[in-house]
């Protein structure tokens, strides 16, 4: 117990100092928190290790972060972005899948392993982007709304891809998929589609129902407690179905965004999040980095995966945004905002490693690519959302 208390104290101190230094250089504070995690972890000082306690707090931290993104979202703008977000998400999945799979053939001959590399590269983690956009005050811009919407849809499309590939991996060597595997696959699709439909209906109609009781609701601890419980409940349901918990948290935020006292909720949750839980999440990304097993071949794989991860997201999402007649500056902002990979990519890679679908030669580069894309995203977002870039045609 005493060790975890020390670890948490070190994380809070280092991330805050890192944030202050980062802010001095006019960079998002989240960048300093990420670098602080790398310094505390096995790569540099090796004094804090990623364990179940850190994982739990980090997971709750990212859930609170996504809830904040949801409750602070402008619902009118979000509804307008529905179609465009879907097109951006689709292109942001298809291009990384194709380029990731093709580039994997440079190193491996196994079709299933290669397509899994493509699937891993489709995953987007919007958590870092959300915090950066909030810091920059750009969360409710056209680009910010589309990034949020596309990232949520991206998760759904990625989960469908993962389900299909896992079904293929479990099939006999003859190539025929067993009836039990087919049933599992169909059941997974039904769960995902049901959650999506219920979420859309809830986001569209529940706020109208809730707004009727706005006059009877008062700000206070009771409201805060029940709303946090609601967020955790939706996160639990999403996780149980096989969808990321952060998607459930974001949906909960969208539903509660119609509350009269949503600013009170956002302010109090933000205090808990930015002062404690979110810091642990950002640091945990860096703490997870471990360079054991790094070789010249693994380094080469990492470089190729990193280039494909960045280029495919920017190109795919930028192209989609331009097709939708968005400005060049907005299209680039969306492309940059979708670069970051995160927990979905790590979880997918970990599951594939456990099922012996991929090797350690793929798993280690995946972890490094997640960290690198997470670190560069706030920097690039700061640049493309600068006044000069933002006012560009």
C-alpha cells in the first residue's frame, strides 16, 4: 500500500512540474505530463511501474476526461457534424488498414499477422486530443467537433474489424469458420449495433426529457454523485458489450449536456480530473514504455509503423474533410487530431499477442508507436491551431 501511495505522489509532482515547464514553452500541459511518465518509467529513472493500481486510476481518469468532452460539446454543432464525422472516420480507418497491411509485408509473410498490424493502426485515441483542444479552447470548433465524432465512430469500426479478424484467427486451418465462431461474431455485431442505435436515440431525445426537470434540479453533491455514477454505469455497459468504456463516458456527457447546471458539473469533475485522475492517465502512457527486446530489426519495424500511422491518418482524414468541402486548415487540424493511438491499439495488440496471432516483434513497436503518436499530437495540434494556421483558407 505504501508503495502505490509513493508512486501516485511522484506521478502528481512530476506531471505538474512537466506541465508547468511545457506551458513555459507555450506547449500544451498534457505534453509535459506524458514526458513525465516516460521519465518516471522504465525508460529513464525506472522508479514507477505500470501495475493494476495505476491502470485502475488511469482508466477512471480517461473516463472522466471523455465525460468532460461530452458535456462540454455543443450539441447543435455535434448533430450537424454527424455525416461528416462518419465519412472522416471511414477514411481514417480504411487508409491505415490498407497501408498498414501492405507495409507489414516488408517484414512478415503471414497474411493474418499483417492484416492485424493494419487493424491495430486504425485505432484512434482521442483522449490526448480532447485535453489539448480543451487547453487551446478549440473543442467546439468545426474541426474539434468532427474530431470527437469521428474518433467515436472510428472506435466502433475498429471493433468490428477486430471481431472479424479474431473470428478468422479462430477458424480451422482449412479456412472454414465454425458455427460457434460465426454465432459469436454475429452476437458481437448485434451488441455493437444495438449500443450505437440506443446511444444515438438517447443523445437525440433524452436531453429533451431531462430539460423538463431543469427547474427542479439543484447544483450540489447529490447531483455530482449521481451524474458520476451515471457516467461510470454507461462506461461499464459499453465495456461489457465490447466497446471501449470511453465511448460510453462520452455518450453520457452528451446526454447530460442539456442540464441547466452542466457548467457546475463540468467545473467540479474537471477539478477531480485535471488535479488527479487525468494526470495519472497521461503519465501511465509514458510509464508503459519498456525498451526490453529492442533490436535493429524491431527499431526498423517501429520506424515504418510510425510513418504509416501518422501519414495514413493525416492523409485519410484530410482527404475526407476536403471532399466534404472543408477548409484546408480545418482538414489538416482534423487529420492531425486523429493521429494519436492509445488504449484501443494497446489492448488489441495485447490480445493478439496472447492469442499468438502476432509476435513480440510486432507488440513492442506497437507500444512505442502509441507513445510517439501520443507525444507528437499535442505539439502538432498547437501548431495547426495557432492563429496563423487557424485563419488560413
